[in-house]
């Protein structure tokens, strides 16, 4: 989202999530400076990485590692592990991409859920092996999103509902340095 401004009344938009965002500071998305800063990326996180999963006998598990970016310019390493009920059996490894409506990468830290499916194995005798495609809905405390996977695996098509735990470590931030108007700047008098 780009910060919207009315040129007639010089009014700047508040955080579009408002009170639902859980932050009492409604200008926090632009670092409390709606005149000189904008949230160019919007309210989201996106990350990509590698993941692996295994399942059998009604249970399954997953583990992943990724690098991601949020709308505030923070880049972070992330790791997720999860386990839970599973219909199907097999194992796979591959890449994934994920997008959520969380404001910061750190918001993804902690307990969550990952529910979805995978298909695409090629029959090889009694088992299937080959390219695997999958999709998940991911949720956590105050966010939700989607994840897509592509990789190689052996087994059967499956569905799962995992309880997950995610941790995050900020690598660096690309938030611009603060800009301020000149001392003699007057918003209403342009002479």
C-alpha cells in the first residue's frame, strides 16, 4: 500500500488495519512519519526456501528454512518445524514460497498451523515417485497466508494438518533513513 494523501486537505491515511492490527500506534506502519515515509510494500511478509516432509501411519512432519522480507524492510532467516495428523504416506524435499498478511517477519514467530495437501508423484510399482506439488494455508497469532511447494518425492497424495513452531532472526533492514523537512518549511505557506 502506498500512503494515500488528499491534496485538498493534507490529510494522511491511518494504518488500514486499524485496531485489528493490535498496535495502538496507527502510524507505526510508516515509522510514525506519514508525511515523509510510506509503506511501499504494504502489510505483508514473503519468504522462500527449502522444505522437507515425511508421513506415514496417520502422522506426518515438516521442516523448512527460508529467507523473507516484510513490508517494513526487514529481511530475516526463518525456520519452521511441525507435526500432526496426515492422510497418506511418503517423503519429499523441495522449495517453497509463502506470503502472509503479517506486518513483520517477527510476527510469524511462535505457534501456528499449516494445513494442506500434496500430489503429483509418478507411479513406480506399488509406490509413486517424482515431481510433487503442494499448497498450504498457514495461520498464526494475528496472521494468515498461503504457501506453495514444488519438489521431488515418493509416496501417495496426502493431506495434513500440522501444528507448527517458527523462529525468526532479522538479518538486516532496508528501512530508509529518516528524512525531515527544512527548518523553514511551512506546509501552508509556499512563498
